[in-house]
């Protein structure tokens, strides 16, 4: 018999956070496999995006319960307070909710709630979307010291007592370096290949509404975070007057990127699009961008890749040549990799090559869609999660 699942999630639709959207797809598929699923989450607040949602509702057979939480803010203390608030209430809500618990690794305090609940007999699946504090240190946002030591201690505890799921083999290896006793399985992120399917740019309402039908459009969609090197891409647009770069989303790099692009009329910015409009906005481009900083490899993997693959768009990967992201794009033959991504000339050269080669773009697009259907479909991920949950 399929076991009851309780998801402890900091974000859930209509919140625009990518992890919440991913888990909503997983929850729906687990229900189809016979699992009763309850989501314990908080009111929409990601990146300051306002969205109203009821405190209680059932969607696609998933029981959803939402409560208030602080937005967090930009300062370390505001974010720390929000993380502790979520962890504390996750513990109490998880304590009085049955079934196997499932929780992501962000905020890092959330896994500690699972660790405490395990002492009370609760079993949990810990989904490792990023590895703290290593990621913060690699991105220069955290220094080695007391705070990093506390976060690493929390991470090791969360890895020790639960069933861990990592997104890549490199993340699995890093998790085992942190906690040799961890039980880690690799399950990559997933995408609904029915909801997101290839469509011509000419059919995109977003493209029509924003005069994007004529020019060659390069699109970066999602969180403009510290994880993603975008300066070289932005500056490259000075060498590509016949192309348009669209940024769709928010994040820590939004304002610096706006400032960098202030004299570039072919760089445009848009807010997050609603989850049910994602397929349409992804179709509003000819080339889609995924990027990762060198130090972040084996510590995280951009979740936007699967959506791009499902939409049948060639990929421009701004990543170190030896990274897992670069290796995956090259293995799937779905795009090009630029490892000299801080060099606008190198980025412009790669884009210009694809602009002039429609046949290669079409081949990459077909390979992208094929990979989404064969490897990254939500139903495949749900079957693997279901097996893990039932075996706990």
C-alpha cells in the first residue's frame, strides 16, 4: 500500500519559486500513484512577489495547508530569522501530521527539523537542491567560521538520519564527503512534458505582446541569483544589435544586471510569469540560457534546464567546461557551452554562430525535447520517489 506523504515546503504555487513548482508536480504524480499527500507550506512571498492563496485547499488531490511566515528580507539576520521561523513551525506541524516527511535542503534549518522528528520515530526524505554552507562560501556570501560551522553541522545531521535525494552524481559525492553514513540516491529534477511542449515563437502570446516575433531572442528565465554568471552575456549584447536578450524573473543580480544594461536597448527585463503561463513564455525565444558559477558545481544544479529541454529550445550553457552542467548539455547535444563566460566576445561569438545556423538549432531543439521525454518526465521521477518512500 502506498504510504502517506507530508511535504514540508517553504514555497508552493502560486508562489513563483522553482522548487515549489517542482514539488507541486511531484505531489500531483504521487497522488496518481496512490499516495495520500499533504503539503504544509507558507503564504506566497518569494522574491517579494505578491500572490493570494487560501490557507486551506485541495488541488489535484493534494491537501494544502498554508500559514504566515516572515518574508526574510536581504540582511543576514532577517534571512536567518525567517529560516529559524520556518524550521520551528515545520517541526511542530510535521510532528502532528502523519506519514513520511519530504523536505528540501533550503533553508538549511529545515533539514534539522527532520533530524529532530526522526528521533521521535518519523522517517523523512531530504531533497538536496543545494549544499550549505559550501555553496555560500563558494559564492563569496559566507566566510568560514562559526556560522559556516553551525550550518555544516546542521547539514551533516540532516544527511545522517534521513533518506537523501541529490540532483547529480557530483552532489551525491559531495554529500557523502560531508556525511559518509548518508544514504543518497540521485534523482534529477523533472518537468511536465505535457504542460510544456515545443511551440513556435509565433504562437507565443508573450512574444506577440512584447514585440519579440521579429528579432532573434535569447532568454534567461528564472532567478537571477548569485549562482548564475550573467555579466558576460549582458555585455555581449553590445556586439549583437540584431538580437534581443530578455531577462524574466527577479533575484540578487537583477539590479546590478539592470545597471550593466542601462545603455543596451536590446536587453529587456520582465517580471516572473505565472506558473500556468510558463510554457508560453519559454516559447518566446530562439535560444535559452542556463548558467552556473565555477565554484558552485557539485553544490547545486539549475532547475530551469528541464523546462528549457521540454520547450524544445537550444541551450546556451555559461559554465566551466568540466562542470556537470556543461557535460550534460554536451552529452545530450542540445546546445553549446561557453566556459569563457565572463568574456563578452566569446559569448557573442557562440550566439552569432547559432544565429546563422538554423539547421544546428533545429537539431539541438529536437535533442532537447527528446531528452525531456526520455529522462526528465515527472512521472519517472515520481515512480522513483514512490519506491523510496514505500521502502522507508
